[in-house]
C-alpha cells in the first residue's frame, strides 16, 4: 500500500512538470501579465480560428477565474498578430476559442 501511494505521488509530481504546449505541436507560448499562455491555430474550414489556454496548469486553474478568458484573448491576438473578432469568442474550461481578422494586417506582419 505504501508503494502505491508513493508511485501515485510520483506520477502526480511528474505530471505537474509538463506544460500544455508540449501536447500541441506548432503552438506558440506568449506571455500575458507575466504568465505563459499557449496559443495555436485550429485547423478548420477557415484559416483564422485560434485557441488559447494557460500554459502551466496549477491547482488554482481548477477554480473559476473570468480574467483567464480576457488574457486568453490577448494571447491569441499576440500570437496571431491580428485582432480577435468579438462575436466569435467562446470560453470553456479556461480555454478560449476565437477567430481573428488579419485582413488589415500587412502580409509581412502576419504569422505563418
């Protein structure tokens, strides 16, 4: 029994060391308000869909925090270098999904 508890504690500790961007190839890590956020393009029918979430989950991320969604939007705008289209924002479980408008961004500044 003692070894099972030790093994479970070890797995829990190791899981706490991983970051979200490790599970999403091609994602970008951006800093918003001194915290890391993972942002990435979502493959959909349009080329302007993005998602963002805190990159380093913690026990605090289990608690509701509406400020996370605002920071996620800023992370998407920072990573995409385009403004988020307000009516497209959807939030769920500390993750934000949104479309961006890159039509007014010069091609030299668009992210690839």
